[in-house]
C-alpha cells in the first residue's frame, strides 16, 4: 500500500522511467546541475518518502538525462546516524525497483584504510563488510521483492566492475578496487577500530551504501559502488578527521568523479 502510493505519485509526474538510478554521495552533488530535461521532485512532496534532516542536505529526486541517457538521481540520501530506521534509509531503493529501474549506482565518501590509497582517490567497491550493524532485511521478509535468505557473493555486479576498470584508469590514471566497511557513525572510527577493520580485510570505511546495496541485492537490482577516499582513516596520518576536510577533498575530486559516472552510464545503457 505504502509503496504503491509512492510509485503512483511518481508515475503521474514522470512518463518514462529511466533504467539507471544514481545515489549522489558527498562529492557528487553538483552532478545534479548537469542533468538535462529535468523533472525535480522534493522528497517532502513524495507520499511516504523520508525527509532529509541534515541542514544543507538536499532532498530531491531528479529525473532527466545525462549525456542523453535517461537517469534518476537521488540528490541527498538518508543515513542511519541521522536517526532513520533502516527501512526508511532504503525506502527509495525499493521504490526504484518498483518503478522499473534495473541498475543502481551508489556513490559515497569514505576514509581510506588501505595504506596504498591516497586522499582524493576513487575506489571501485568490489565487496563489503558490515559485521557491526543490524541487517536492513531483519523482520518479516518482503516476498514481493526477494527471498528470505539471499546469496551475497555478487552484491556489486561483476560485469559492471569490469566495465568500470578501464574508465577509472583512463580518467584518474589509477584503477583501485576494494572492500568497503560499513560503520554506523556518526563518530568517525577510533584508530583501534581502523586497525581491526584492516585486519578484517577492509580497504575503506564509511557510513552509508551498505544498507542500500543489501536491499538492491535482495530485490535483484544490479549494483555498482564507487567511493571517494576523502581522507585517510583515523590513526593513519597524524591529523584529526573533520567533516570540513572530507567536504573539501570531495569537492576537489568532483570533476573526475562526474566524468567517471558519465562514461559509465554510456557503457551500461
Ligand atoms: N570514516 C567514516 N566515514 C567517512 C570517513 C571516515 O574516515 N570519511 C568520510 N566518510
């Protein structure tokens, strides 16, 4: 019922629903300005949609074209640390599925754990770790989306990872892949947590993306994840972490990040 009402509302406003949705993380917000033939809908106007609480965070769905390819951009996402239930954090992903989207591109900012990484790098997410968080699929299974027990060996679609590699190399001069570890936030991690995560096999750490990727997997959406390493994680450099620095690095990388996304959607359309 709830989902249906949201889907109906959107379909009344948008005639042709794109096959690709992009969740714009920190460092990609300005991609929204480059979308053409836009239909913009504020989250607050969409029935049953969660509303962004963070000052300065945008909250809108943009339907339009990028490089002449139809896309939906989610400008502003929901984080668990803001107080949302995980069901709300991932509500838009389920709506994308019901609208007929096939591929979801998740982008984010994260701290680098892999010592070969540098601030400003872009990393293709190959796999994820989320030991310390409750599963977004906890509770009665939503059979209309997927099965109770789901295979997680291919959360990030391998075919698209391979597609991305040469694009990354061409645009950034590097091709970094790795494991994204999810922490609930809102604190950055302690140096001990970072050492532990490195031992567990993580290359980067952040506070988003994993709940969305799990729901994408559950509902059979193809999924791509790209991380902007905005800082080296706690304890690696002799400096304190700050949201200002994270935003500053994200904005410096924005131009390459946008190029990567544009090339990618041309290949997956
Ligand atoms: N840790 C968690 N989330 C982050 C970080 C970090 O170091 N940088 C950007 N988002």
